[in-house]
C-alpha cells in the first residue's frame, strides 16, 4: 500500500501494534501518560530499536539508512530542539519568503533570537520547520500542547490543510477528544499493551 504501515511493532510495553496511515490522512493516537505514545513515534522515526516492521510506500525502514529515512519521516517532538541562536538559521533560505500568515508571526521572525521564543511560538515554528522539509510522513507529538484554544484551532485548520494538500501520512498524538474529532480520519487508543481502534478504518 502507499503511505505508512506498521506491522506487529513492539517497543517498551507496547506489543505487536499494526496500523496503516495513507498519504494525506491523519491517524490520532491517544492513551494514558506513560503508555508509550512518544516511544512509538520514535520507533517509527527510527530513533529507537523496536520489533516488527515499519514501511513507507512499500519500502522497509530497515532497508534505508536512518538519516535518509528521517528525511522522509519527520518527527516533531513535544519539546522541539533548536541548535542555533537565530530562528532563520534553522530554515532553508527560501523558507522566509513563503512564511504562512496562519502561523501568526511578523515577517521579521527569521531574524529573531531563539531564546526569546515562547513555548507556543517554538511549537508553531517547529511545525513549519518540519513542513519545509517536504516530508512523506509527519509524526506529531501533541503539536498544540502549548497553544491557547484560538491558536489551537487555527493551527489545526492550517496543519490539516497542509497535510491534505501535500498528501502527508500523519500520526498525531492528542489527548483532547474534541481535537481528535476535528482532525482525525482514524483514532487509536492505547489500552495496556495494545492499540484499540476507536473510530476510522481498520
Ligand atoms: N529509552 C527508554 N528506555 C526505557 N524506557 C523508556 C525510554 N523512554 C521512555 N521510557 C519509558 O517508557 C514509557 C512510555 O514513555 P512515553 O514517553 O512513550 O509515554 P507517553 O505515552 O508519550 O506519555 P506522555 O503522555 O506523558 O507524554 C514511560 O514509562 C517511560 O518512562
């Protein structure tokens, strides 16, 4: 199939997790704190060893060098990492000119110092930084956790549109049932060691 496929993936307490994420669709993942949502995303990004098979458009993760896999399968962790002093140093030169208004920044943001960014500003910029890499797969770990309700809905709207337009297969960790209802094509909840399908296709 095209898109992201997990077959019998095991990591930490999670056992034999299988799910499919077609291009352009959002599969939400929820579950109690500590149940293994972030670790599962890290396994899909080839950041942690795991059992089972992960493939993208039929190509097995194990057959692709990790750095190459992570150019296509991009994870946005809950606490994004920033390496340089200036925001713009984390983006290709062309990114500033295409900066989406929906993110709510003035055009000078590329010249801002990273240290002045609020947690919500970091989160919004981390999402844009991931999108400019033109990924096939996005792994989003609570991408609106630091945003107020108005910003959350406008980010959701923008992000969902980008995911559809760019046909990105997206695994989105979320807690809020209302958000899951708004963005998800399918929703799985972690129950103990397994995933339970809450709604969407099997
Ligand atoms: N590298 C690791 N080795 C062993 N255990 C780990 C490792 N990383 C995380 N854990 C443990 O695995 C469990 C799942 O962690 P994970 O971060 O995936 O939870 P989560 O479902 O994302 O939780 P939250 O909703 O609180 O972010 C936790 O008990 C955590 O302490």
